[in-house]
C-alpha cells in the first residue's frame, strides 16, 4: 500500500567520462507520490540524452535527524568572518 503522506525528491543523475557521476535534486522541491511520478515520466519523455542523464525518485526521510542540530562555540561565525575580504 502506498503511503500518500510520504514526500519524494526527483534526483537527476548525470554520468561523466572524466569524473564520478553527479547527483542533484531536480528543481529543489519535494512532491507527493502522484505528482512525483507524473513529473518523473514527463522528464524521462523529454530526456534526449538517456545515455548520460537519468531521473530517479528518492523518498524524503527525516529518520536520521530526530533533534535539531545545536550550534556549538567552535561553529559560531565571528565578526571578522562575516565580511568579504576584497
């Protein structure tokens, strides 16, 4: 059974001859399963370079981040770091 509350990323995979494969989240959005599949099919239909580029679904999961990350003293931005040095 499909859980309609789950959200998904569309991941674009690009293969290169000279380096490792590149992965990026397509248009930086999350979608429900129905919208994600529709967009995935549209992207695959319009994809003219299937040997190099492919699209995949990835479920959004927050299981690893149960608590917000806490900023520690050594992570704080100091005043002199906030300015661009040029």
